C-alpha cells in the first residue's frame, strides 16, 4: 500500500514527530507508514484522514492504483 502522508505533512510544514503527536502514535510509526514498511490500522487511517480533512482513499491506496 502506498500513501501521501509525507506530502501532506510537508505541505503543512509538520515534522514526523508533530504528526505522530497529533495522531497519538510514535514518530517511528509515522516513519514506517511513510516508507511503506507498515500499513496503518483502520482507526489510525481514519484519524489521519480526518486530520488532513480528506477521504481515506486520498491518503492511502493500493500499489496497483495510479
């Protein structure tokens, strides 16, 4: 699964640590999600979508999708 977390985070000038605090996870979790080493749980994906005010499908998508 791919994601746009890094891009959306950069648009807001947030560090990984700041995003982690806003989502109540560790900075390491944010790093693992951004690098594709970890797929977030559904509750975490929904929290991220709410934080960025976008549908979850705009943040996370399967590898075979454009």
